[in-house]
C-alpha cells in the first residue's frame, strides 16, 4: 500500500496487507528475456530470475518505485481513466447516481481554473476556527471539530472491531500528530535524517507563507511546529512496539481515561465528537499521558501554529497549484527522490478511488472482472487451505492440542474474492464545481459512518480495499483473506499460463495471506477473531525460537549502505513470505498427483518455473530515498529480500535448482527457520 496522510481504511480495520506484488510477462508464464543467466540461480536467485527485466526497465520520472506491481497497477489505472473520462463527459446522469457522483467528482478535480480562482477561501473557515483557539481549555472542542471533518491533529480516534470481543465494535484512541513518516525523523541525528528534518522545517515555513504569513512569522511558526511535533514524536511508540496486539490493547472506561491521561478534557472531546461511549481502547497509554501534559502546558498560540500547519498539509492537494507544488517538492522530491509529479488527471483518478472507491469500483468490475477468474481463484484458495492443513498436521515442533486449534482456525477462514457483495453508498452531495467541498463532505461522511458503527452488529460485508487495488489482505479480527479484482488478472493469475507459474505467483500471494493468520501477530488471534491465546506454553516457546531465527536472518540484510532491514518490524511479513511459499509449493505438488509430470518449458521443469513465478512477483526498482523511507516505515522487506529470504530457507528450492551446501541461496540448517 502507498502511504496516505489520512487514517487509512486498512488501519481502521486492522489489516495485514501484502504490500508490493505482481509480475508481468510478454507472454503467458515466464519470458526468458527477463532472466539474467550470467548469475547462477544458487548465488542470487532474484537477479537470475529478474536481471533481464531489471536491465530493460527503469523508474519513470513521476514514480518512486517501479516493478511488476506498478505495471499491473498502471494497466488498472488506464481502465479507470477511461471510465472516468466517459462518465465525466456526460452531464445528464440522474442526480445522486453513482455515475453522477463519480463523473462530477473527477470533473471537479480537473477544474483547475475554478480551484485557482477560489484560492485559499474554501479552507478559510477551518483556519478561522483554529485562530479562534485562545485558551488551551478550548483545545478538546477544536480537535473534535477538526477530527469530525477528517482533519488531523494530536491523535486519532476511530471505531473498529474490539480485538478481544470481535462481535462488537469499540472506539480506539491511537497516537498520532506528526507530519513526517516516522518518529525516527524527529529523533535521529544521522546526516540523511537531519537533512530531511531541516528541509521539512523550510517546507512548513513556505506553506505558511503561501497561506499569507510574512516570511518572519512563517519561519517562527515553522519552528514551533517542529518543536511540538518533536515532543509528540518522543511520546510515540516505535513501529515495532505498535505491532504488539497485547500491549496496544488497553480497555478503559471514560473515567479511567480521564485519570490516566489528565490535562485534556476527554469528556468534552467525546461530547463534541457526538460519540456516546462508556469505554474505549487506549492503544498507547504512555503517549496519551504525555499528550495530556502537552495539552495543558503548551500555550494556545503554539497549538494554533501547529493545527494551522496540519490543516494546510492535509488540504494541500485540494488547493491552488502553488500549494500542490510546494507539497510535492517536499513529499515527492525530498522524501522519496521522485523528480516529477504524476499528471493531474492521474492524481484525481487516484483521489476518486480513495474517495468514492466502491462507486468507481462498481463501474470497474463491470468492465474487467470475469466470473471464471473468481471460480478458478476459489479453487486455488481451497487447494492452499488443504496444503496448509496437511503442513500443520505434520509439523514436528507443535503438539496435538495446539494443532487442533490451528486447524480449527484455518477451517474458519473467510474468503472474499473480486468485489463486495454489498456496495458502500456515498450519501453526500458531489458537485461538479467544488472539489474542495466534495472531498471535505466525503471525509466528514466517512468519519461519521465509522463512528455510527458503535453499538451496531459487525458488518461482515465490508471490504478494506477497493476493487481495482493490486493487493490483498488478511484481517485477524474477521479471520478472513481478501483478494480484490485488481490483482486477479494476467499475469498475476493467467489462465493461459502453466499451473507451475500460477501457483508460484498467485498461489504464493494466497499462501502469504493465509500465513498471516499464523504469523507472530495473527497467531495471537483465535478462530473467532479474538485476541485470545490458544497455544500451549511449550508450543509458544518453540514458535518463538523459530521466529527469532527469522528476525536475525532479516536484520542482517543491508539494502542501503548502513541501513538494514528491521527484522522485528518486518517479522510478520517475512513469516508470511516464508510460509506462503512453502504451502503454495505443497499445493502445486498436490495438483500434480495422479497426473504425468509436465514437460519442461524453455528448459525449466515445473518446480523451477514455480520458483521463477514467485521471484517475478517482487521484482522492482526503487529510488534510494524512497527505499530509506520504507526501511523505517514499511513492514514489508525490499523486493530482493522478499525473494532471496524465503527461497534460501526452502529445501524444495535447493532441490529444484540443485543448490549445494555453502552456496548463498542455501542457508545452513542450523539458522534456517521452518515454521509453517
Ligand atoms: Zn502481508
């Protein structure tokens, strides 16, 4: 998933996503021109399988990363563009129809003239509310007002499934409040980080200037923003700490919250949010203790500067060109090293997907999603489920009691494929001449819709990704795996390709999501989606000793000089890659039972083609700056490590390519983790 400034749906639903994935080929299956035969497969399989492709492709000027994922995504986006152009060209759609909303939203975003003409005026009422903060005791009501419209500040509050009572919804208070991608950017002192921090301060000042502040005032305010955000960052938990579902589960009554995080009128805040709740989850108690202190101690003038920045930053893409360009100069160029911005039409297309995703998604699946794809994918899912069940039954490190629970959980997995059975509605006005207003009404509705879940039964039809998304996810509280239509197409999944390649690519993807149910986080949730232990003590220990090996393996990878993979941050994804590949291969082997061995194609056997298919899923080029951001923030390992990491642990791979002891792609048995 790409980073978004707002609280993403994936976050509110607590999903574990697949991240980057895909492959392409000029013809079905594996195209030999994509290989690099000068590198032996047992030395660096990623390079062997993808070297030709890597040499033939480079990163377009408007992208931070380019790989198989982006190739598929670009094709989906071309379909969306056509839909949006067709739909927006017509102005006679029935008012309130999905076509009217989608078409007018797109047209409003492209109407740069109207946006220029209005200048900053659409944001003025919000900025005026912020300027109205005269005393810190007014802060709760102001934050509530901003949060109701989806504007950020200080912390986040949203409703999701109660992790320990998955049949109910619960309000979650989450840490937040910072503008840079991670707390590390405020607290570390290496040259790269320091440079980004300095440029961030300059960028904040420039945005203030664009909003009408004098140069001196803008600089003074930018300093205040950096100071306050740094204090918030100091109180934030690290991303590794945030991965611990037990530590982040702290149910409190409103009265307890008031005692535990004094200095901020929580009662007043929730009243102003119109949130009727008796208890909630305090995800990071120490952050909120610190936040309460800041709320009481930091003068109102500093909060005003800080919230003014937050509102400008979150709204930049809706404002005139000068704001859009200044925002890209930092977010795109400085942070990710991307020289050029995507054309505006593409940005508005992406915004339509984010804002009216299931309205646009309906039009998308009408054009692209063939029913036979759904049937075939379901069949593969069941073959993978069978393979994982067999693996669990035969695990040598797990006792019978835990195995029975693991199988119970696996059997209970829900599966969603393609698109939702029930589409979300968008009951707010979309006007052809009001891009800013459209986005604000949409986010106000989204926040309201989320809050309205409190006290209602769980909506099991809901999706955490839109249909054109090239990705997939596992939800621990729903205990389900979900594959949007966007990923279920050639060459990810190609009816014309041989089974070996389909199992290596889409099978790997399915296995990856299934294994998330049993990774270091998922394994703490039971068949009903509750955070509840189902492991014996001995088995838990045996599991931890295996996951420790995974942490150590990935900690050693150094994709950029001096910047390592964080083995603990990426643990869940790495477990899912290692396990997913293993069960996909087992399912492939099962599919061959009772059949004649397929003849080699281009000199590669079935098992070899399986691994070539798997390797192409993760091939990509990425800019150094963007890689550095991801090493700090992305729970997924880089592409090369996502291939060589799992394969070098897998005996089935050594056998397929005759890798011998001591070769880089065959890790020593003593350090080799075999979990699922
Ligand atoms: Zn994943």
